[in-house]
């Protein structure tokens, strides 16, 4: 597992990740939105990611591999950095 730290702030779950591609995730349990910060500084917001899917992501042996296979292209997303 490559999660370095996890904080819960209200309805947000914030994970710092030690991965070759991922740096940080912020999951909002109230609206199922997942914000992913990549190592290159780009941020994307993924919509309607079920809490159960985010839990599987957090528990995965490799967060980067799980993200690429199960979340990255399967959920609607938009770039939020300029």
C-alpha cells in the first residue's frame, strides 16, 4: 500500500499517496466526487465514484494500478487545473 497519510475533515477523506503517478486524492462522501492530484501537478475531478469503489482504491496493493484500471477511464472527469 502506498498511502502515506490519511485525514478526515468533515465529509472529506484526504490521502497523500506515494506512487509513481499519483500524489494526492480528496474524496467527498457527500457528493461522490474524487479529486486526484497527479505527480505532474495536474488535477482532475471524477464524478459519481461510489464510496465502496474509493474504499477498494484505498485498500489496493497499488493505488496507481487500481486507479488506472478501475477509476481513471470509467468515470466522467474534468480537468480542474489551468
